[in-house]
C-alpha cells in the first residue's frame, strides 16, 4: 500500500513538472510503464516506505 502511494505521488509530480515518464536511467522503458517513476521511487523507497513498514503504527493498521 505504501509503495503504491509513493509511485502515485511520483507520477503526479512528473505530470506537474512536464517530465516524460517513459525516459529512465535504470529501468528499461516500456509501453505503459512509468520507468522514470520507478527510477525515482528506488531513491525514496528505503527512506519512506521501509521505515513505514517497520513501524508499529503501520502493522496495527494492517490488522484492523
């Protein structure tokens, strides 16, 4: 769930800044694939998503 929110946020920011989402540096560009979002998400994943997953608040919200 948290990773989807990260991807959605990055794709939204790419559209707002008029970046072409098919251009990427690490992931292979493909049709209907947001390669730039995947590249940018790899940078922020350890900081945001992993920290959220390993907190008690997130584990409690999954159980509810």
